[in-house]
């Protein structure tokens, strides 16, 4: 059994921000920022349909959500988040069903699994544009579910029908 308190309690030794997306069909979908120590809402922004993932590159003032049913990423500036839900998200058109994301160690490149295809989209986080894309599989019927990058940024792995190592 889990107890919830009306008053947020501060967790000792915990700090930072937690970002989460609300994934609802036939309703407004949001990205929210929470204080990790108290659970207090810091800000909310409206994003596209059926967001599946959320990511904030280290050292960045941006938060990205993969909005699979809108075929886009939403980008929100952390400083623009407002608790009244009026923060404006920029939209980045993507391929079919953008799904799980990963970011390069330097924060410059965002790799997006395009689940409706066998592709990976590449977003330049300085421009907030999809600047490239490549196949994660030679099988056109494959579906790219997720991507991971190694700590040194040299290898990218994709998970779909079969795990694939992609040298970039």
C-alpha cells in the first residue's frame, strides 16, 4: 500500500527536475516538469498527440517529447515552462511514429527511432531540425523501436525486429 500526502515532503539528498509526458487518446497531451525532491509541478506545456518519450540533453535549456501520433517532436524551453500550461512548444516534423530517443554525449545530435518504418531520424539540437535519417534495417517491414548510443558517441544501436549495430 502506498500513502500519498496532500503536502509534498522534501526527499533528503534528492535534487533536480523530472520530466514526464501525459499520453492520452482523444484529449490534450502535456509535458510536465516536477521538482524531484518535492514532486511539486514546476511547469506544463501542451505537446502533440500520444507522446511516448521525453528527453532533455545535458547542458541544454530544452526538453523534447516524441509525439508518435503527430509524427513530430515537440521542443520546449525549460525557461518557458509555465504552470498554467501556456508554454509554447516548437514542432519538428519527423518520419512515421517517432518513438524512443537518445542523444549524443555532447548533446548536439538527437537520434529518434521512427517506429512506423525501419528508419532513425537525426535532429540537430542547435537548429531544432531533422537534418538526416538513415535505415536501421535493410528490411522495409521492420519497425525501429528504440535507439541507444555508446558513451563515447561512436556507435549507435537500434532495436526493432532484430538488434542492429550502426556505425555512423
